[in-house]
C-alpha cells in the first residue's frame, strides 16, 4: 500500500482508470465492515403481582427499540427466563404473531424456561409489518407455594436484518400468599338477631310496667 502511488504512476494508472480500480475495492470494504449493533430492550410485564396459592399467573415478554415498520426488524430469538420453580411452574406459552409464519419451541429446565422462535419470512416482509415494540410471548404459571419469586431474563440472542444488542432487561416479581378464607354467616343468624331484639323489647316493657 505504501508503494501504490509510485506504482500507478509508473504503470500509467492515473485519473479515471485508477478510479475504476479503487471503486470496487472501496465498495467491498464497505460491505465487509461490520454494522454497529442496534440497542433494544426486553422486559417482563407486569413487573409485580400479588396472588393467592392456586391462582394462575400470566407474564408478558416484551421487546422494544426495533424499527416501527422499518429496519431493523426481528427475525429470530432464543432466550431463557429464570424463576423459583418451587413456587412457580410453567403451564403454557403463547407466542406473539409479529414474526408472522414461524417455527416455535419452548421447554422447562431446573429453575427456568427456554423459548425460541424463527420467522419463515424474508426481512423485507418483516420490515413492512413489524411494529417497534410488541409481545414476544405470554407465559402462564401455576402457583405452588407461599413466597416471592423473581423472574428475570438470563440471556437472549436476537437476530434480524441488522445486528441487535440487548442493552436493557426488565425483571418481574410474583408474591404468592395463602388464600384468604371467608367464613359465611349461618343462615339462621339474622333470625337469631331478630329474636334477641324482640326479647330485649319485651324485657324493657316489663321494667317500665
């Protein structure tokens, strides 16, 4: 590279001929240069819930920071959500619809649940249809015992028409308490109160008499 100027002068490659040689090289370097990663966020919603043992809990997994019907779009993801499996158990996963036609997979492991989805659509179709933020999946849990469980995104790999980098994640908590027992009043209780009121009225009349 240091001798480029001297060699081109000696060979007569100056002006337009030289531009025709350099232009494809510069274009190749531009294509090969890595694009800066687009920062996106993942979070769980709602961020806090208080429920009774036996209740069903639903948590939405959101992504934000994509192009709003433009680039970048999301074409695939893999991630894991950690939680206390002594308190919570995944009973269902409903993937969102923004990756359009896609292959989906999920499975439980000790202390968490893994999710993955890969779109079958081309990037141009996703760019035209995907909003900037949307629900990736909704997880449904059964509650197993009393206590508080954190839910957090352990790791996430995102793929799109541009490099994507997860720079923020939002965790959630679920507090499970014992079910409150409501003791119903006996059916005869109102009649008993009326009878006691009547006895008191009779006693007052006797005293006045």
